[in-house]
C-alpha cells in the first residue's frame, strides 16, 4: 500500500487526518531535526494502521514535508 503524506512538524498535538483522495495530513509534535519527525511519523502510522513499525517505509521525501509512504504487507 502506497500513499502520500503532508507532514506538519512542530505542531501542538500529533494527529492523522485522512483526505478524500486517499492521502494524509499528519501533524507531529517533533521538530524536523535528526530524524525525530520521521520517527514520530512512523510510530503514528504504525498505530493508525495497526502494523509493526518495520513495515512502514518512507519511499520518497525523507527530508521534506511531502512524503511517499509504503506499508509492506498491505494491498491497496
């Protein structure tokens, strides 16, 4: 399963919002420093989709706000 995510770091709370087109907007408390925001993103997506963290891969955009995420083992 692949989908796009728009990340908003340094937010007041961490939450996931699904948009009508199948993409997501994810607010993260973490700052985009030393990979902390990406780690939090993977943790949140893992809880949301109820999959192990190691199943979630950032395919594109690891250093940007727009990312392409793949969850291994889940078909779209």
